[in-house]
C-alpha cells in the first residue's frame, strides 16, 4: 500500500506547488484550481476541488447539466454537491496507485474545469445579478 511519502513524491515529481495542511492532506496550487485538495482517507486517495457555489434559482437546469457532464465527460470522477458548493471529486485505491493514475486525475480535473466552467458560469451569479469569477 502507498503511503503519504508516495503521494508527496508524486506531487514533487509533477512539480505541482502544494502544501501539506495536515498529515495526509495537501492543498495544491494549480492555475484555475486554487482550492484543489488531495487527501488520504483509509485505503483511498481522494481528490476534491470546488468549482462554484450552487445558485439559489434555476438549480434544476444546472443539476441536469452536471448529470449530463458526469455521463459524457467525466471519465473517473464526478461533479457533485458538498453543502452549497458544486465540486469535482475523484478517488483512487492506494493499494495499486501509480504515478500515471495520479497525474491523470489531476489533469482530468484541471481539464474539466477549464473546459466546462464557461458553460457552468452562467449559474454562478451573485445577489446583484452579475456573474462572479470562478471559485476554482
């Protein structure tokens, strides 16, 4: 089984700026994904990034769009809800985790945000009615 040292070595090998905020939890700094978290939880390594706050109105259309993206665009992960936030999550088994898998997840999440945020941002509207900048 892989350890925190393996995950740390993968991050260093990728050259991804990061900080370990708690043992086994890293905050990555990737352009467009400033709140990208990688964490070890039991026998898995979990990846999570907040995409945006969920809107107060027209939620059904957004959720339909996210479900469609989950089936057509997200290979291993998924868009989901965490509290009032739209997030992307992935999880990989630690037992057989290798560098290529690890890199593929980070690339997949980064690509999903850059590819789909322009469409999803139409729902990212604040009280005043103006669209906000991405929360990623």
